[in-house]
């Protein structure tokens, strides 16, 4: 479901640099993440490459790593290499980083669509979060969607293989790897459905599958500790107004004071996970998980239908007097719909490592919306 309207208010939200409220929420989220009892000291003094650092999840990973020393969780600062496609945009995104912390942040401009190993000094860890996650890209740029998850993953594993001090790589995969699963059951890490490799929308799912297979192969053959996390529907401050996914569209409807637009019957059910819970899940997999074993990262307790989500968001701010509008499907501009009706995971494997999701949808979406307030 894609909201194709791009009015002046949307453009202002999209173009504006992070405001004071956004930065406050990011900093509070980082404090929450690093306060959790993980073996953070494993990262002390390490050089860590974060791909997709200019994006939603990548930005949180960078800020968490930089916050570890300032918040007393590691004895030595983490040296972060932030790999981005647009260095100027990334500098604006991280403009609030203090001079002291900035000395431990290096921006590296690189496109993982290239069939080449990045020319970087050795890194101890790699957190691979570079990916076009929104379905609005699957139809318009299937090659650019596929390449970072496939050849990009191979390049990064080879980069790590060349470093004798390598500690491991985290591959941020996706719930899309499950394919078309029959029934409405919760998805465990061992249950898979069909993915048609010739369907254009499969560029994302198949590339995530091959990325996972590469992690398992490099671990088996070369001993590279490669960890696999499968986030589901993750939301929070930092998503763009043109993201195209239904939860982002609805949030920006609220921010613009518009009625929430439904282009479907709203019956599809999803598990919505606030970003700080998801980022904590990613670090749990990296620091406590088993290599080459996938872990679902999601909040099944926050399962909602799309209609229930729309009604929740419309009701968060009664004074706005918003309502839910049904409309015939619009021109989707390359957005290719999922075949899932219910996409809710079993997270018992991750919970066995001590992780729990704590943020409810009403609290998480309110926090996201308020982060965009000027």
C-alpha cells in the first residue's frame, strides 16, 4: 500500500534535517538500548563497519555504537566506519555528533552494487544493514534492491575473511525470506514457503535468502562468525515520508493532519516492532547468538491488522479529528504488494537469549510521531 501524494508539507518533512525533538528521541532510545545487560565489552576498542549507515536501522546502529563509551558500557571507544552512498547526506544526518565522538566516526562512500571488495582498513565487526527495504523499490529498481544483499554480502564476507582479527558479521535479513507460507501460523525460523525466483517482487526475498546462504557457507568453509537476524515490521523516528510502507504512510498522514487513507480492506495482520526493541534484538544476535543460525526480530505481542493500526493512529490525537478513509487502490508507482495476509513470527529463539520487546504500539507510534514535531 503506497500513498503517492507528495504535497508541500510532505516535501518539508522529507527535506528537513533532524530537529531537536528527533535528536532527543534518538538519544533516549540509545540510552535505553545500551542500558540492557548485553556483553557490550566485546565491542570495546573494536573497529566496526556499519553498511547502510545513512538509513533508518543503520543510523540507529551507528548511534548505539558511538554511545557505548560515552555511557560507560565499554572501556575504550568503538571506532565506527559508516558506509554510505551519499556522504554529504550522511554528514547532515550525524551533524549533532559531538567533536569528541566524531573523532571515532569515519564516513566511507561506497556502493555495494559494485562487484568489488571495499577498499578499507581491516574491521573487526561488520553490521550489514544496507538494503532497499521498501517495496516501492522492488518494481522500479529490482537490480539495485538485489545487489547489496547478494554481491554486497559476498564482498563484505571476503573483506572479513582477509582480517585475522575478525570477530564476526551481522547480516540484517528480512521476514521476506519465508516466502508464501500456507495458513495463518506464527512463523518459526525453520518454516519456509515458496518464492518464485522470476517474479520481480522476489528481488528482495531471493537476495536476502542468498545473503543468508552466503553467511552459512562462509561460516562453514572459512570459519567466519556470520550472524543472521530477520527483522519484521520495524518502525520509529527516522523513516522518510516517501518510505511507502503502510505504517509510515499512516504516520505521515497524522503529521500532516490528514485523514488516514486505506487502499485495501485492512485485513492483513502484521507484528509492529518499535526500533529500540529491534536494535536491541540485532545486538543480542551479534553478541550472544549462534553463527549461521537465523533469529526472528519482532514483537508478536504488537500484532495488529492494517485497519486496527489505522484506527489506532487516527485516535492517538483526538483534537485532530482524524478518521480512516477507504479508497480504491491508486497507481502504486512500483510498489509491489506482499502475498502474506498474516505475518507474525515466533520469537522464542531470540527470547531464549534473554531479549524481550517492551514497547506497545500506542506508545511506540506516539513516540515516533512526536519525534517529527518541530
